[in-house]
């Protein structure tokens, strides 16, 4: 019998919409650029329809002045984007379980294949895999089993907490993509053995520290382990998760950032790059750089602005390119605005860790 694997992307930045769809479909099916492209297409269609109704109306003027309603600089995606992605790619659609039609249509919640839950800007999936239900919330450390008996109460509790619950149903005969059993695609850290997850005590999926024995296995041993020497730094790294190692590298690199921020070039500079930086308090600042400036200069600027705003004088943070959610490298001394695709303009946001 094939071993059963459960796919679970953990939260990165504000890309829970992407994680939600991939966890629902059980594989790395969508990227942030995929969803951003759909969002931009929907924006263009909405703009076209609004202009057809008249560009001088109050609604049209207000709409054209607003930012995108389908994707923002942080990587949040609208319901329309998620539903369109499922419909276009897999002939699946999302239906609100609280609508009048669906209340009478759903006789037994356990007979469905999957649900998507949304409150404010957070999305997560609940999916039936190998006959068992799993809570695949990307904010959890790992998937959590939900029994058939508890599913109704679980979804009901979410509604009481203000969540909208959407059932995902096929539009045709194909249904969901087939589950992956023997082959593993995407990041290995996203895959969990079903037998191991079922052996865990209830609630352990919400622990801050992973309990998976494979995640804690470290670098292992070679046949010549007796003669191998491992430095204290390497020993520490083997005990850290990938996220913790990345945070440590960023913190060390931040301490090495030059004190000065690159001089701001004039607006007519031929090598000009315009970057809009969004800070955790919602402030957006447009700043000019040159395309051959080091990315470390952008980190230095962000660190200086964080200190001015009294958000943090020694913040541990990422700079993330919107909307694809790509982290700008700080440890690469050769990384420039041009080499990182930020020329002639870009949007980035500061993600505090």
C-alpha cells in the first residue's frame, strides 16, 4: 500500500491565499505571480466595465483613484482571484455554505471534498484526504486531523468566529487533481506522513516548535563520523529550523549594513530606480535609488526609517518584493537593484520577523 502524504504550506509573508489554494489542491500548483496576474486581469476588466458606464460618474472617479481591489502590495488576494484561479485551472468553484441554495444543498458536510475559510484577509483550507479531514491552516506548524464527527462543529465554530466558509465543488466531471502518493513535488518541508500526524496528540500542530522526528534529524552521520569535526556554529545550525537559520543570517547581515544610505539621485538621473516601500504601520514611502546601487542600501534605508518611526531600532526584517512575495537577498554582496529586477520601479514591503 502506498504511503500517504499530506501537503501543507506554512505561512510566509501575507501569501495565505496562495498557501490556501495549494493546501486545498495538495501540491505546489499556484505561485504568487500566477495569482497576481489574475488579479491584474480582473482589475483591468473591472476598470473597462466602469469606464463603459461613464468615466465622469462619482463611482468611476472613486474606483479609478483606488488601489487594486484584487491584489495589494503585501500579496493579499481577493475571493475573485482565488475562485478564478480554481475555475480556470481545475474547473472547481467556491460556493458560500451560508447562501440559501447551499443550506438546502449540503445534506452532509462530510460528503464534500474540501472547504475554504476566510475572515478579513486570512484564508485557509480544510480538505478530505484519503478519507480523513485535515485542517490545513498555514499559520499552524503542521496539518491537524479533524474527525468526521467533529467537522460540523468545527466549521460551525469558525462561522461563529466571523469566518465565511466556502465549499469547493467541481464544475464538470473531472473533480480535484489526483492526490500525490509516491512522488513528492515542491519543498520537502511541506510534506508530512499521514501515519506520523495521526500519532501526534491533539493540539500539537499548534506548537511553536516542530515535533516531526524527520525535521529534527539534523545533518545525520557519515561512515567516517568518528573522525569528522563539526564546528560549534555548524552544531547550532543543525538544531535550528530553516526559518530560524534564515532569521539568524539576516540578523548577522543587518549588523554589517553600512551606516550610510545611498545618496538619492535626481528625478532625471538616467540610472534612476523608483521603489515604493511599505512599512508595518501602513506607511508608504517612495524613494529613488540608482540601478547599480547595492540591495544592502535598500535594507539600510528601511532600517533607518524603522528607527525614525520608533517601530524598532534593531529590527529583524525581510524586504519582500510585491506581489510575488520574493525576499530580497541581504547576504549577496553583488545583488543590485538591476540584478534583482527592481529597475525601473518596484514595490517592496518590510516584513518584521
